[in-house]
C-alpha cells in the first residue's frame, strides 16, 4: 500500500468522522497564528513610540495589547489541543477495537502463526504512532503553517528584502527533514520489531514463571531480558538521535540567518532603508518563526513513523477469514447429532505434509466415540475441524447429513461444546466464568450445573463462593477445580455435541473420578467425541478409532480392539495392567 492509499484509508475510516472537531481546532489555530504574529508586529510601535520617540501615551496600551496577544495565544492553543486530544483518543480507540475485532474473528490458524506478544505491540506501539499522525501531525500542520504564514507576513511588511533572505532557511530545513524522515522510517520499523519481541518474551516469561523457578533459571532469564531490553534501547536511541538531529541543524541555520540579517540590516539602516524598530520587529518575527519551522521540519519524521505503523496495522485490520459462510448458508438442524468425515485431508501449512490423509470417520449420534493414538497422530486436528476452527484441504464433514460447509458457522458452533485439558478460564468470578457460555443463565441454573459438575462443594468453601475472583486463567484453583468449572460451563450451554480433548489427562485418580462423574452427566444422550489419553476413561465407549499418522488404523469397541490391534493392546497394557 503506497502513501497516498494509506492516507485515503486513514481519512475515510478514522479521521472523516471527526472533521468538525478538526475544523474547530483549525479555527483556534488561526487565533494562535494571529496572536503570535501580533506579538512580533507590536514590537514595532513599542520600540518606535515608547523607546525612540518617548511617547508616554502608549506606555500602558501597548503592554496591555502584548498581554492580550500572549493570553489569546495560550488559551487558543489550549482549546485547539483539547479538540485534537479528543480526536486522538477517539481514533486510537477505533483503531484498537478494529484490530481486536479482526483478531477475535480471525481464523485460528492465522492467529497461531504469530505470537500474541507481537499483536500486543501492534496494539500499543503502532497504534500510538498512527494516532500521532492523525492528530498531533494534523494540529501541527494547521497551527504551525498558519503561524509561519502570519509571521512571514509581518516580516515582508517590515522589509521584503530581509524576508526573502530568511526564506532560504525553509527549503534547507525541508531538505534535512526529508533525509531524516527516510532514516526515521527504517529505525521506527526496527524498533517496533524489537518491541514485539520483548512483549512476546514477557508474555511467555510470566506464563511460565514456575518453570523458571524449578529449573533455577532466574539469572538466565534476567540476562535474556537484559538482551531484549538492550536491543530495544539501542533502537530507541537511534529514534531519539534522529529526532534530535534536527535541533543542531536548525540552530546552525538560525544562527547563520541572524548573522546575515544583522550584517545586511546594518547596511540598510545606514542607508536609511529600514528603521531600528522595523528591524527588531522583523527579528522578533523571525525568531518566533523558528518554532513552527522546526515543528514542520520534524513533521516528516512523524508522518513516516505513522505510515510505517499503518503498513503493519492495516493488513491486520483487513485480514479476511478463509473460513466463512457461503452466500446460501443455512442454519444447521441437529436432531440425532451423527457426524461423518468423508475423505478428509488436512495440513497446517502449504509446505507441510498432511496431518490427516483421506480419513473417514463415523460418529454415532447420541453416543460416545473415542480417538486413541500417539501424540501428533491427528486426534486434536479431527476435533478442531468439527467446529470449523480449521479448513480441510479436501473432503466433507457432515452432521445429520448436512455438510458443515453449507451451514452458518454461528449455528454450527451453537451446537458444540468443548472441554480441553488446557482449561481456559478468565480473570473473573466463578459465576461469570460458568455463564460465559450462556449470558442469560440464572443463578439457579448456574448452581444446578455446578452441582452436576461436582463443583458446588469446593465453591461453597471459597471466601466469596460464586463471586470469588479466580485470577488469571484460574490460578487460584486446582487443576481439577478448573476442569470442573469448565465442565459446568459446557453444561450450561446445553449443546448437542460434546468434544472432550484429553479432559482428565493431568489429574490424579481421586479427582479424575469426580471429573468422570461430571463428564457422564455432561455427555448423557449427547454425541460425544473423546480424545483419550487414559484408556480407563473410554472403556465403555460405543466406538473407538485408533489413529496413526493421520489415518484410521482400526476401530471397534474396547474388547474388540484388544484382540484386533497390537498398538491398542500395547496402550492398554502400559496404562491398565501396570
């Protein structure tokens, strides 16, 4: 996306709505420019009348006018900035919500490709630069351009020859700014990447702090953190260096201009072509013009930072889901809940081998079917294909003879609940975590599913019972307690299809028994597909598929597989007959 297209897009989607506020800011910017110009112009009569002609009649009037000019400038600048602060914060929120909405709705596979820490960096670092482009830069363009025009008018009014000489500074500053802007684009991109790496590292560090402690890696991680911070520091140093590089350039240019003007003005005064009061008014105008020229010269760098950030943000906002409804998609009608896989193949990346190879599966409605196999055999992939988290390379998946690819995704997922070994809970109350699957659930319904999931007993022992905050991902609960809350959440959804991804794999025997009781309640009369790590949990399954390297090796009931499959028998003997 080129610069023009980016500006058009940012204007259309983010700035256009706030044109009235930008307009108001522009009006007060005119007052800023006018009052600044008035300050420079007032020095002419002040010096001429008060100091040279010693006219006492203006001794009070002119200082009062100067006070008024400064006050007008200050108040107008405050109001102009206030309007643009509102614009900045509104645009910032809109950018962030657009990005978050896109990420929430994105395909699971596209999210898996990028670390969450980098998304966070985009959400903070990049969004801020775009906000600066659309607010701070716009205000500066208005205010400083108008102020510069007003001051140039004063300068030309006082002496056009001196004004023409002074104009040399503007193109020289622009040339320097353009060169620094290109450099800023590069270093800003590098800094964002390092910021993303740091955020990603911190997310993993805090998530895995127990591992760090048990393996005594505190010093190692401190050194790693120092390395990340050092890299980011170096990039930020470069950004700051580029930003401040304009100061000495402007100081040198201003010094040269003043020296030339003093020399040339001396000859003009000697020849009576200009008065002393005219010169000082001109000099004041030129000195006041220093700030807007400097601001406008650095504007190019702010613009480049914003454009670089937009090039990273807008593709995320524009991410199109490959998994979406067809134009003629219909709501799915689930009665029996039978699920069929027909010649389904799947791979995660284009250059990778298939995880599933032309697989055929038949899950009987209202019954429990188990998937057994080595890690990486494709069991979890099968589960993820049913709610359309992923899209198969080929083949069809149907529920009650309705292809899931012809149905609306929202209606499909309404029929499915998932309980995983990696229980996901939110930093909220137990009550809100349970009702996450059904916002309209009453307190009575929440308590009912808690009892059915064997959760109510431990909930009643907590300080605030159902209103107890459980911490990030349920850190204040045990593994078994978190799992039972997850089961209660699935229960309250009242889905026709239940997916269990090794839901008891990491639990002790006593806790497992409680979980199994809860699961039996959850899955009763429901189409249930279980990924079994422990074969003890699926001995009574109606059908068991043995999966290996993305293919069905064998299927049948437990007793049948003990005789038909050496692989299954080995699994059983290792786990049951220890």
